[in-house]
C-alpha cells in the first residue's frame, strides 16, 4: 500500500513539475514574441522618422515659395531634392484608419509623393501623424480646418513640430495591447529661417 501511495505521489509531483516547465516555456515564448514585436515597432518608427527628417530639413532648398500647403496631418513643400536646379514638390498625407484589415484598427498609411510620381506609402504601424507650425518667435500658428495654401500664413512658418505614433499591427501576447513607439521632432529648416 505504501508503495502505491509513493508511486501516486511521485506521479503527482512529476506532473506538477512538467506543468511548471510547460508554463515556463509558454511564458518564455510569449516574452520572446512580445520583445520581437516591440523591436520591429521601434525599427519601423526609426525608418519613417529618418525619411521625414531628411525631407523636412530640405524644405525651401533652392526654391520659393517653400511651403505650398499646410494642415495638421498633411503638408506640401518645394525643395531641390536632386540638386539639379529643378524644384521638386513633396507631399505628405495620411489615409483614414485601415479598419477591417484584421490587424490594429488604428493603423493608417502615411503617403509621400514627389512631383507627379505615384505616391508611396506603407502600413508600418502608423497610428498618428500630427504637424504643428511655428513662427519666428516660436508662437504656434493657427491653421484653419482643412489646411491652408495662403502664402500670408505659410510664409510665416519657420519651424515644424512632427509627432508620429507607431503601433504594432498585432497585439502583444502578454497583455493583448499593441506595442507602441512615439516620436516628436521640432525641425527648423535653415531655408525657412533664411527667409525671415
């Protein structure tokens, strides 16, 4: 009888140990997956931010007017990107949220076009793209709803604040939220400052 109880006790303990090991494996897999999602989200943000920064510092390079349209989620500006003496028109704007895609319902596409070329855009997890504009004193300029192409307003823009939020397209395993990364940058293109 004692042998039977010892055997049952051993099986129960072995089962608990196996359950604990399996639980630990699942937990490690979830943590590894979450870390991977967070790294990809941060990398996507860095890629987008690098492209925006490069373009925005070129605003007004060898051309006037510098900015031809401004809104809180869209901008169009001129710059000689190729340094060939021909001004290029660069546009950034966002799509509506990509609801129904089966992924993060807040995701949208940030589009970029140069001249009359087809716009490029990728869904890298962008969930917010907000632009604020400032004059030479650092005061925020009021941009009317729907944006403006009025040169009396646009010529006063000397710096731009860009706020970009990127989230993972899929939820984290650990808490069913989306991994997120936020970037804010104030850019004062020297070509706008020289127009003061």
